[in-house]
C-alpha cells in the first residue's frame, strides 16, 4: 500500500525551507491555503530569502532612514522596498518587483552624462511635483543631443535579462525638433554592443502636419525605415504618468561589468522641450 506525506504534516522548518525557494508571490498564495501556514509563510526565515543579498548596504544608503524604524519584519521590509526608495542623496532609486523580488534601478538626470548640460542656455535643472527626484533636466535648445548613463552589473539581480529605458516627458508648449529624426540608442557591455533607433516624441496628427511644412513628413520617414527593416522605437506611457522609450537590453550575468547606455541625435537639427527624469534599468518580462 502506497502512502504519501502531506505538506501539512511536515515540520514548520521544512515548510519554511520549501517556501524560501519559491517566490514572494507563491509565499503569499501559500499563506491563504490554510490558517496553519500563515505564520510560516509570513516568517522572517522565508522572507529574508526574498530580499536582495546586499539589502543591508541598500538600507544604509536610503535617504528616508526614519521610515526604517517602523519596520519590524522581513516581509514588511520587502514591501517597503517594492516602492521606489531614494538612495545616495536622492540621486538614484531602487524598487523590487513584488512578484519576483528582482531589482529595478533608476538613475536621475543628475547622475547622467548629458552634453552641454552645464550651460543653462542649453539645459536647466528644475523641480516638478510628479518626479520622484528633487530635480529633472529640461532641454531648452541644442543641435547635438547626447545622453549617457553607466551602471555596474553587480548591483543588479544576477543572471537576469534587463531592459534600459529613457524616462522623460515632452513640454508640448516648447517642444520642437524631437521627432525630426530618430535618435541612435546603444547598449554596451564589455565587447558586446547593441544599437537601435528611437524617437523621443510621438506627437498628435495636427502637430505632425504642421512640422511637415518645415521638417518634412516624419510619418513617411518612419514607414520607410520600417520597410527597410529598421525597428524604430517610439515612446509609450508609464503607470506613473511619465513616458519611456527602450534603449536596449542586456543580461546581468554573474560577474561585475560596466553597462553603458546612450541616446544620441547629432544631425545638427535644433531641438528642445525634452524633460528628462533619468534612465531606468528593470527586468524584462519572462
């Protein structure tokens, strides 16, 4: 006669060991299966395994140290980190994916290398209420747009496919020249270089028709580029109200390498009205 052992009959430490090898989403589901498992599924033994291995270093860099005093469990800490947490004087932010626990980072505009950004005739820093950072960078006018960000892979979740995104808005009262031509977007990791093209502005039909009088028909150029096999990316709206356009993707791997992300449009066409919040690096959907 065959006999099976139910998970209900297992010791709590065995159940904890099993749950710690699943995911935050699985642990939450498991706690709803039976009242018997609530304490196990919510225990520090389980949720500490879902926290990043460098979580103590992350907390030491957090701007809001006061909020940490009210966190009494690893599960509460995990939930705290699932919202954007400002780090390093407020110039970066970190957020964990609530279903997987993988790390997402955003570098503010002040952490990026932006051509001509030190000249207030071309770029200005200003505060806006909808940004998580204290300041954003607004493009007044340039004919050479170049934005670069650098990050080490050792701060990311290992062996994870990541996407890098330029997070921005367009000032509709002052925007011009941003959709004259696509920008070159590049991801570099060691000797691996991935290139693409992306527009930084997706205007409505009326504005496109008006600019066609001066700059030519953007829509026809976009169709032609797609027919030639070029995948030209366009911005899309985020849940937080900002826009984003993908720069590229890479795998974090297991070592420590530098990732360089860049956006450049250098055709000497005057452009302005871009409001830059930063560059976000987050796991790609699986």
